[in-house]
C-alpha cells in the first residue's frame, strides 16, 4: 500500500499541477454553483460600490454533511484564482496537508481605487501626477471596498456555501497593501492574512505610520500574518523590512507571524512560492507527525485527539481527511496483527463520512479480512447504493453472497 505523499513531493509537483491540471475554460463557466467544477464565475450587484462585481468561487471536490470549510478571500481574482485553486486542490485532496477550503477570488473593476487606503497623487518614483491619465487619480477607496466584502460578499458566500468561521485574506502588491491595512484597521474581519509584496511605499509610507500607531507594545493580535517580497529592491524592499522590524521589536502578543524574502523571484513570479508558503504557515502540522514517519503507530485515538486539538485552535469541528484516513486504514489492514486497529479507522471514516461509498467499501474490506461476511455484505450494499457504478464493491459483494449461499 503506497504511503501518503510527503510534503517534499508536494513542493516538487506543485508547479506542474498549476500548469497542467486546470481546465482551459476555467473562467468561461458561469453556471450556478456545482461542486464538480473547480472554479465558477459569479456576479453580485453591490449597493455599496454601486456596480456589479464578478468573483470566482472554488469549492472542494466533495461535500460531507458534517464538514465546514474555511474560506480564502483572494484579491486580483482574475489572475490569482487559478494559482490558488491548483495549489490548494492538490495540497488538500492529494497530499492532505491542508484542510479542504473554499476560495473566493475577487475580480477587479477599479484596482487602484479599491486597493489603496488613502488618496495620493504620488507615484512609486515619488513624482506628483495629477493628470487625467494618472493611475492614482481614483485612489483611496479601500474602506468602501472592505465594507463591500464584509457586508455584501461574505454574507452571500455564507448563505450559499458551507463555510467555517475561519477566514483568510490574501493579496499581492496593492492587494498586499490592502491586506496589511485590513490587518491593522479591521483585524477581526479575518483570522489570517497573507500579504505578498505589499506596496508599503504608498502615500509616503502611510501604512508604516499606521502600523507604528496600532502595533504598540503590549497589544494583542490573535491572528496569523504571513508577509513576503521578492527582488523588487530599493524603497520597496526597505519598507517591507521596516514593517518586519517593527513587528519583531514590538513583540505583539499572540500574533503568529512570519516573513520570507525570495531574492530569486520577480514581483510577478513571487506569488507562486509565497501563496504556497503562506497557506502552509497558517496550517502547520495538519496531520499527526507520525503519518510521515510511522504509519503503524497511528491509531484512531491518536487521530481523534489530534483533530480535537485542531478544532479547538481553529474554532470549528475539523474531521480527519477522508482520503488520508482511508489510506492509513488500508495500510494497517495489510498487517495481520493490526486488523482491529484498521477496523477502528474504517469505522471512524464511515462515521465521519456516512455518504462516502469509498469509506463504506473500505469498511467492507475490513469485515471481509476479519471473517465477518454478513457485516461485509451490508457495507458493500450500502457502498453500491451510494454509487451503483462502484465495480470493485460489486465484484466483492458477488463473491461473498455466492459463498454465503
């Protein structure tokens, strides 16, 4: 039985997945929500912004009645959603090193307006530009944009999808500026923040001054914050280092914080690495360490305790990943001395995912190995009732029913 793919393998295959696994017409889909489609474009009318807003939604491949999913709200959705969906789909479905989650990628209409907290006529090079073509002309709308997210977009997502109370906010460049601003001014909007190459140079380093005001010694931020930059250099890198230094000097209580510098990555290429590192930083140790080192030592009780601790940390009920648990159970089942341990794991999977034909087939295999044919038959029948096309369960059932007669 192959073991669960480790984290190193996930890193190697991550870029390959992004290049190859996503359907070519990903953004062309405009149907109603369907969990079989990896990403769907939707539109809502915003009264706050007085315009229609497009956003892209990724949902996990399957829902369980018992599962809730954290939500990643992603800026520059038309550019970033493919990347995030590919990474998270692979890391959660194939590697099981992250929870399955929902991604909401917010598309731009007026990027500079929405992703700048103040109005400024100064560009990156320090020149004042008040011309009609200036990219800063409509700047300063972040507060209204965050109001749209909190009062219109989030309620829509919570109404239409099975959302957990844990929310992540991620942005790149001006989007990174927006995530830092939200972290400082409205920290309770999200539980975790990913800021990739934030444009802290904006408006005479406005956010550095705001950070100095908000992040006073002794303040408490029970949040996670990941920040990064690439080889932008100059004042861009200098301002990021200033913010990093401020956070470390002030020693903010209960803040889970990390900063990474990617000297080999450009401003455009950096999000591939930074989003991966940021999401892994927010979710360390998703599986028990023994899942990578000694499968035979992992019992149902160890898994139960581990995910109870994760549930307490993240604030909602978290179940062991079905695929990882199924693989572990089969591994235990291959050892004649650990059939009872395997049975406990299969039973846990069925209890957590009662509508999974795979979990029920696994339970049938365990009963077969144990010699309890009647219970094996019952499990296979339930598996087939959920998925009549499950050929392997059908063949196993035919053999058992013939032997029982």
